[in-house]
C-alpha cells in the first residue's frame, strides 16, 4: 500500500491514522483511494505502451536489415559479413546505453563478472536469434521470413506447457496448425525460394522460442535493471561475435568498395540504433506483461511487416502464395485470440 501511494516512510498512512480531524481525514482518504484506483490504469497503460513500442521497433528493425542487402546480387550477398554486421549493431547499442548512463539518463550497475556469467545463457540465445534472423532476411523475402517466424509459437507453447504447466486450448492448437500449413504452402509457392535461407529461417524460429522462454526465467531470477539487461545483452553478444568474425575473416570486407557503400553504412547504423531500442522494448514488454503476451504481440506485428515488406521490396510469389501468406497471418490472429485470458474474451 505504501509503495502504491509513493511516499518514503508511510507518512500519508500515519497522517490518516493519527488524525482526529474529520475535515483532514476525508480528503486524505480520498487521495489514497484515488491513487489506488489509478494504479491499475497506470499498469494497463504501461502494458499497452510497451507493446506498441516493441511493435514499432520490431517492424523498423526487420525493414532496415532487409534494406541492407535488398539491392545486392546473390554473389554479393554471399560476401556479406553477416556476423560482423550484427557485431557492429551490438556495439552501437553498447555505446548508446553507456552514454545514457554517463549523462544520468539511466542507471545500472557497472560490469560484474558474476552477473555476466549468470546472463550468458540469455546472450547465447540472443546472438543466435539476431544472427539467424539477419541471415534469413538476406536470402528470403520479408513476407516469408515473417510468417515462418510464427512457427516459433509452436515451440513457445510447448515450452510453456512443459516447463511452466500452462494449459493448451484446442483453439491454440488449431491456430498453430493453420499457421504451419499456411507457411509450408507459402514456401512451396515462393518464386525466390532459397534452401540456405530457409535453413536459417527455421533456425531463427528455434532460437526465438528458446530466447522467449529463457527470458521468462531470467527476468525473474536475475536482478538487473532494464537498461542493465540491454547493456549485458549487447556487450556480451559483441564479445561472443568478435572471435567468430576473426575466424571467418569478415573484417576484410572493409576493403570491399562494392559492399562498403554509404547506403550500406547508413542502413546498418540505423539498424544498430533501432536495435538498441528493440532490446529495451523486448525487455519492457516481457516485464510489463508476460512471455505469452510478448509472443502474441510478436504474432500481430507480422501484419505490417508482411505488407510493408511485400510492397517495399517487391517480393515475388504466385497468387496462390499470397493466399497462403494471408492464411498463415490469419492463423496468427487466431493464435493471439486463443492466448487471451478467458475473462478478456467474454
């Protein structure tokens, strides 16, 4: 009660309890009641804002990462330093969050080895999710990558049931079936089908689900402020990616004028900035709602990503493919409805 009222030592409560002046007691009680009534509204507003912010960042991040390689030939795409690009974006996020801490915009503890070790499993999944997501966008169209991301819900639902004992409704199973069938049939009608790209698409679905499920555990068992999580996510990811880039010789691309164009640098830098906000948006959304709600929002924001990706990058597919993409998207809507609490449905 004291934390809801927002005072340090419970002064408002003592004033109400000790006062014998009715004229003083009534306004103080009304003030307390007003704050208590406002608390659920503030919480609901925070949840909505976190979902909207996550959607905007997610849509922008996908489109920017696709724009990096959209105008390249297949040969040039094979030369892209995929892991170095993700490394660069992580470093931008580290610099931004550190600047925010230095100027007292945000607060989080300095680097601690024990905390980093505890957070490392999150980072391994985070790196896998980022890298597989970027590589899949290099070789597969935005609509196809988007609908196949819905398949991560299959693993997430299974994990929620197996690890956390959540019940799975028949409507949820139906939604997953519709999404799966729609995604498979869409791939069969993809005129730009690339087996290597689809391998990374499936890998991304697995990493995304594992990241969501582990984040549910990590955010409740590892005590870090939100921006501290952003800091560790990107700093440790950079540490993981740096030796990988060295081993693959990806830093040599700096001498490749065909790839290192001004457009490439601008899009990559913007993606890094948006990535910083996407880190925070993901953590904020999970903390303000739940892992399931985070997955639902991720399903719903596929609609603007699919439409914009189809229009902006001229995705090539048959007319049947468009129908199946729509089918898979509808499956995402059914899934979102199936995961709503029963009282919200009523």
